[in-house]
């Protein structure tokens, strides 16, 4: 978790709400407010369940890491729920400060300034030195109050409903206290959450990360347009796929390498999708012999064997996940399993492609499987896949009758 520096301006509740609400996909749908309410309740339950798994399974992730992300998700739902119910973020923040001051027997202040997360953390820091010892009680209080919110339901004109606005303020206060029980700051959690949600759901203003090889000579750059033919053939009772670029065969013959045929022989399309949407593929660089030799450290680390193994591992792991889900035929953009994307991102930690946000990974994965499904159709069994790194597209053309 990246901690806010002292030089950084405090993050206000209004600023967080404005950024968070840009990613609210419930705002304009029927029953959206109720879905947000149940979503918040679910996130609180998710926090408790995630912590249980850390204790039970002794996971590599620490309880602090798990808590930070789960609290951030609950914060998003709480603020979105308040917005949907007509509770202004400033009113939400004032309710939070009022609740904390009452808990710690502080005098409430008249005439509030714009409320920010640092104020919330500051009050907790002064009074909450033993919160770690009270963690179980705080989590129980959070769960109980979450149930109260669900019980109240989504009432109209809640900006005028002081009891509901006060309850939401109390919930924000208890989230801050739970944060502190894990030695976390609510401001840091809020900033991390904004980074996460905009990396996953960027909205209409998304921008692709720059090309990793854009400052190198052309012979060390991935081809900006790359038409690769996939040709399925049979020999000695085995079915395999060869790839051809400008009528030159590339790489080895590929089979499924599985007792159960599943068309994994077409899996290099996933590496092409990584080129189109991430500007990255050590595997394709090796196949085309365009490693970045002029940069020895990049050649060894970014384009080396370990990076290739990681990429192949990602492709295989996602393939096995997708095979149980109709190869993502019914998955719309924005709906791919977040846990899968998070795991992929952790697998490339320390490599250049780590800079690419999760929505780019989702694009690469879903587009790769869209074209994979075309390649494996009985009417096609191959075809030409064209990568366009400039427009970030992956297109498919069925094979001609004379191709084989």
C-alpha cells in the first residue's frame, strides 16, 4: 500500500466520491440503489470471510493486505450508496466526524470545513491507541451496522433523513476504526481503492500504456502490424498447427499436449493478443528473433527465458480457467473475474508489463479468446490473425480454400 506523503494535499470525501462515482455501473439501472446497499453488505461479509481464510489457510497474503483491499471495496460501496440515496459526501463526512467525536468524548465543532480522510485518521490516531486489541469487537460492530443499513432499505429523499445520513456517517467512522485496528490509514486505503477501480474500470477516457520498445530502432520493435496464419494439418495420425508469417513458417509444430483434445494447439493467438493490447510478449519476440539486444539488461531480463516462462504460464493458467467457462464466450468487457486479473498482475510483478492496468489485461484476454473461438470453429480450423499495435486491435480472417 502506498502511503500518502505529508506534502500531498489531503484527499477529501467529495474528491473521493467524484472519482469513485465515475466507475459506478449501478447509477442508471433500475433498482441500482438497492444493489449498492446489498453490495456494501456483501463487501463487509467479504472482509470477514477473507480474514477467516487468512487465519485458517495461512495464506501468503497478510491480514493487513487483505483488510486494506476489502475495506477499500466496502468504502466504494458506502460512498456510492450514500450518493444514490441523496446523501452529500460532505454530509457523510460530517456524520463520520460527529460519530468519532461522540465515541471519544470530544466536543463537536460548529461550522465544518470540507471534510477529508486525514481528519478522520487524525481523530482516530489521537484516541485509538489500543484498537488492534478491539479488532474483533469493531468487526462485529461493522457487521451489525451493515445489517441495519440493509434493514432500512433505499428510501427516497434521504438527504432529509437525518437518521439514515447519520447511520451512513457512523459506518464511515467504523470503517476508519477497523482500518486503524490493522495499522492502516483510511486515506491510504481510499487512494489505493481509486487506483484499483480506475485500473479495472477506466470509463470512457481510458488511454493505453505507451509502447515499451517505442524508443528503439525498428529491428528491435515488435511489428506494429503483424498478420499471422494459423494452419491446421495432419501427419502420422496427429493433428497439429503451424504458423506462417509472410509465407515463412514461424516456430515449431504445436499440438494440444493433452490426453483430452481442447485445441490448445491454437494458443499462440493469446500471445498475439498480448502484443495488440499490452505491447508485450517475450514469446513472440523470441519467435520472430527481435529481442532487444541493444539493451543488455532488457534483453536478459524482459526478453529472457524467465519472462517467456511466465508468459506461457499465464496463457496456460487462463486457458484452463476459460475452458470451464465456454472460453469466455458470454463474458462482457468489465465482467472478467477480478481475482483472475489480480493474480495475473501479480505474476508479472517486476516486469515492464506490470505498468499496464487491469483493463488492458482484460482486453487482451477477452480478445484473444474471441479470436481463439473463431480459429477452432469446424468451418475454419485456422485462419489469419492480424495484430495492429497502433489501433490495439486483433482481427480474424477465415482461411482460403487454397491455404492448406
